[in-house]
């Protein structure tokens, strides 16, 4: 019996834009850092990202709502 989870990857869905890749990497690194410091709510995450100057794609600071929307967008 195979209990492995099947993942699929469609290369047509991948965004190879270097600006988008840099943004996603910065956001991911920032989230890892803030979570590692103990953040456990959206408010904590938004405050933490803002404190280390990780902005949204438009260069704006995060709010709980904007972070939630962005995490949903990226969770494809």
C-alpha cells in the first residue's frame, strides 16, 4: 500500500518572472524569520514583517487583511 501524497506540478502555472521570484523569496524568508521569533497570529506576522521591512508587492506595509489576502493568493 502506498500512502504517499501525490503532488502535481504544471510548468504552465509557474511564474518565472525574476521580480516575482525575488518577492516570493523575500516574503518566505521574512515569514520564516518572524515565525521563528514566535509570531502566531496574522497581526503578529504583519507587525513582524513590517519591522524587518518586508513589504507587499506594491511596497506597502502589511495589514492583517492584506497579508491574509496575499497568503490566500500564493496558496494556489
